[in-house]
């Protein structure tokens, strides 16, 4: 079993720890992280403590009625990093059910609400600490519960304490916690460290040793957060030398500082953590893809499980069609179609969507037909209640009607996927993505190993065709050609120059058309 198998620089890995795998019926990583966030919203009390506590409300607002922490009204204040962590876990309605009346960015202008407690969830940075200390000095809120997404280092802790003491607002702070939740959980066992431009940060020529050290420290704390959430110390494996070994050593030190991770865990059931460098396989993140989920991420605007695209519809009575911006949240854990088909080839996903939508529509019509027929026959049914067949028919009708809301919700999900599939199809067709995918796959699998001239000619044909792909598509193809073949420097230069000339010509032609 693997805790996380992925690349260091890609920052997105999968987790299926032996003790936390959803397939085995145990708690998933996402469920564990959600439980930690909910505990934070309950002022860092566990469920039993929250239910049994009789003095929480007295501590928050003296003289008020005693209310369980998860029902007590509160304000959630986070920075952008922590907002990214919460967004895939809790919707606005779910936050409201946890007592969160407002959720605001730490950097935004905020009005004072002195009678309401505030839960802060932020990175332990000097600027964030200064803002929190300023809020306390101004008495913007009632009691303040400060939660850091990762470890607050002692020098910063002392600075924060000094600021709070100087403003005479120490009594405003109820608690301070390091939560170790510095990762974004996108699915039950899929997480990302959410480090922007991570590959460039480590591999650019101008990176200093100090910057590299700080970055790898952040990566180690991020992976340690995952380990802490799962509550089990893994066996760590990595190649010798370079960034992976540096992260592994830092991670091993963090685990050693928290021996409770190994208590109560059988040594025979420790998960395996493999840390690799992205440079071991640069082709995979560059080349075009053919599966449903990958194409959504490739050709549409897709971040933190939210997909955005525009849809053109005919506008009756007007000359020009109307463009509608659409946004949908995709959740493979709660969406059966997405869960079943996200890794399928795109044509298979389209076909399955049509079949399932037709099946749901037929079942909906059958239920509505039964309901209509049942109303017509209600007098007969009521006058013959002693007839077992009549009672059975009435029960079947009631069950069918009860299943209708679930069926309609399923239909709504499928219609959403119909819109997404159409948006993906429009992009795929306009850019001829399949041609790039097929050629890149051939290059990556060695089909042109014995005929580099043919590979070069096919690449040149595609990148110089002004009707095929966009700039990114062509650059990605050239990168794959460079990485996947043993082409000479002169061949690579010829391909790159031909692409540059073709793009320049296309750009000039576009300017002429506009004029």
C-alpha cells in the first residue's frame, strides 16, 4: 500500500494508506482532513468534548445561553492558502451549518463584530501575525481562536506574543494551535501541496541555496501534514542525492520529533512513501491526453475541482448568439458518472453519458406515467383496500414516486456533464488535439525509434500547419519530440525554428485580417 506515490515537483500525489484507504472501508484522507477542519470550527474540541462542554459559551460571551460549539455563531477568517484548503471540503451551506456566519479573507477590510468569536485559519507568516495582532488590539471580535496551517516557528511566536502583550490584548486570544493541514485534498485519496510554479522554483538557474532550502522545508512540512492527518509514520524511500533525498531527510526528522505517530500502529502495516523528482519523467505532464478528466484540466479552466467555460446559445429575436459563462464543481466522491468515467477515453465518456441520460429520462417518464395513472385509479384503489394486488400496486407507486427526487438529481448531474463534454469537444475539435495526442504517444512509446527522419517530418507537418492547434499545443509537441527521441541538436533546432517561423507568419496574417 502506498501513502503517496508521485513527483516532488509536480506536487500532486495520490494517497491510499493501508489504514486510511476508502476502498478498505476505513477513513479516507479527505474525511480525516474534513474532521480536523470541523474540529477547528468547534474551537478545537472533539465531538464528545463539544457535546459535554457547559462553559464554552460562558467563555465566549459571558451571560449568554449555553450552546454547543458547532452551533455557536462565529466568523471564519482565512488567507488565500487556507481558503484553497477549505474550498474542496466545505460548501457555503456546510459552513453555515457549522455556525460560520461570515467567512472573510484576512487581507480584506473587515468591520468590527465585537460580540462574535473569530476562528483564524492562516499561514504562520510575519505579515499574517501582524494583522491578527492588530485585530486583537482593535477588539474587532470576541474571543479569538488562532489556527496555523503548519508549524509556527519559535521566533515568530515570540514576535506575535510581544505584539499582543504590547497592545494589552492577550485576554482576547482564547487559543493558538498548529494544525498541520498544509495540503489541498481534491478527492478521497488525492491531494496536492498546492505549490505554485514549483518546477521552476527548484530548477531555475538563478535559485539560491537559501531559497531552495526554504522551499524544500515547505514541501517536507506539507507531506508531514498528510502523514499527521493519517496518523501513521510511513516507510520512506527516495533516490540518493538531490531534492528528493533532502525532503526525505527533513521529513524523517519531523516524524522523529512526533513519536506519537508510531504509537499503536503495527510495524507490519506501515504505508510506503516514495519521493521522486519530476525530472525522472518530464514527458507525462507535457504531452496531450485523451481521458475525460485530463482533457477537462487541459482544455478548460479547471482549478480546485471547479471547471469554468463559456457556452454559446442562440438568442431568439437577436442577431448575435448569446455567450453564457458556466461554472460547475466536480466531485468524484459524490458524482457517480464522474467517478466511473474520469479515467475513460473521451469518446467512451460521451457515449456513456448519452446512454445513461437516456435511461434516466425513460425511468423518469415511467414514474410520472405511473403517478398519473395512479391518480386516475385512486377511487378504485381506495374502494378495494382489501385486495392484496391493489395494495401492492399502491406500494409500488409510492416507492416509485419517492425515488423520483433522486432520479432527478441524477439527471441534473448527467446534464451538467453533457455541457462539460460539449465544451471539451469544442476545444478538442478546434485545436485538433487527437492528432497531437497520437503523434506524441508514438514518440513517447518509441514507435519512431528507428526512423527519426519520419518523426521529424511528421512533427514539422503538424507544427507548421496554421489550422492545427494553438501555440501551447505546438510547443508541447516540440518538447515531447526533444525529450522522447535521440534527435540531433541540428534536428531539434530545425524543428524549433520552423515552429517559430510558422507562428510568426500566422501572427502577421492575423494582423492583416484584422486590418
